[in-house]
């Protein structure tokens, strides 16, 4: 298997899905749909919808039921980035190699674009009921997971603690809490939704959540490493932003070398868990491995 070729095929498929679920640009409010499209179609790794689709296929899922949820998870992720870049948060001017939404459209439309993407994500996910109404119970369960992992006990909760704890050194326990929620929650949602929509058992879904928790932690640690070792040109966003915002990271806490080893350990455990499920998806295994060795 050529990982890069297979990865690119999946990115292209996800791009097609996202375009299909974008709202029409019409009416007096069309500036908001333009800003939504600008934000959503700015590129990126598309990791979350990719993990969702691979998890769906891991458990034998077929057809298009997964697609509105793939679009929804990327809309939720994108809204979080749009708000993260705002002057009141990280105050970043570049994301994914181009100017951030609030720089292009203004801070007011930037806020509204993030709000719109979050709300439209759930409108989009709900269209799954029209695709396969006979699977309404699974769709409802998937919606519960998506809402919970995006909310105050998921991503928003992690982001809240991250904001409140910036500017001073924090303990490893607090940092782990932030990473588990801010980054890990949507990765957990991705694989859990994929599993549920494919008909996985509650136990299998819980195992996928545990695997994704390790992946999310390793992914964020690698982000910490890249913020120190990479370049703005490579990442498509400013480097040394953690230092600028006086944030504690795994690099500042335990050093570059130990942080890299911790990311590798977590990834190894995640892969062992995945292989122990009794299902096979070689691309998914390769994807988890790539996440910790990626250069952007």
C-alpha cells in the first residue's frame, strides 16, 4: 500500500463530501455562507472525517450514511479553529497557509461564521435521518456522541481550561485534561460515530473511544513538538505560538526528546488496541502511525 496515494484519495473524497453539504450562497445573509465556505474549504489534513470513515468501514459500514456526519465533524472542527484564531483567543493572522477568517471578513463575521458552522454541522448531521430512516436509533446515538464530545464536557471544556490557564505554568494533570478534551474529544467522536453507524457493539465503541483518546493525546503532543521544530511555511500557521501565548506544553513540561517518546508510546498502545479488535483496516493502522511522525 502506498500510504500517500491512499491518503490523498481519501482527502479528495472528503473534499467532495464537504462541497456537497455546503449551504447555498444566497439571500441578504450570503456573506455568512461565503465566510463558512472560506473557512471550511481552506484545506487541512481532514483527519477527523477520515478517521470517521475508516472506523465506519472497519466495522463493515457501507453506503453514504456516514457522509453527513463526516461533513459535520469537519464543520465543528473548523468552527473551533475560526474562534481559536480570534483576537480574544490566540490572535492568529494565518491558518492553513492563508489569512484567517476574521482577518478577511472582520471580527464580527468571524464570530458569526464560527457560530454558523457549529449550528449547520448539526443541521447537516440530521439529514442522515432522511438517508436511512430505518437506522434512526443508530443515528440518534451518533448525534448524542457528536454533541457531547463537542460541548462543555468535551472540546469546549478543554478549550475553556486552556484559555483560563494560559500565562502561567500548569501541572501535567491539568495539561492532560486540556489535551484529552480540547483535542482528543473530537477524535474520539470521529471513531465512535463511525463505529456506531456501522452497527458496532457498545463494548467495541468504548474500545474505539479508548484508542482515540491515546491518538488524540499523541496528536497534540506532536503539535507541541512541531510548534517548536517546524516553520510557518511548512505548517501554514505561525510557529512558536505556544511560547507567544505563554502556554505550558509537553515540550516545556518534559522536554523535546521525552515528548517525542511519549507520543510514540501512546501511538503504539493505540495500534495494539486497534489490532486487538478482531477487525482489519490497514490504512487506518498506517494513518495512526503517520499522525505521530507527520511534519505538519
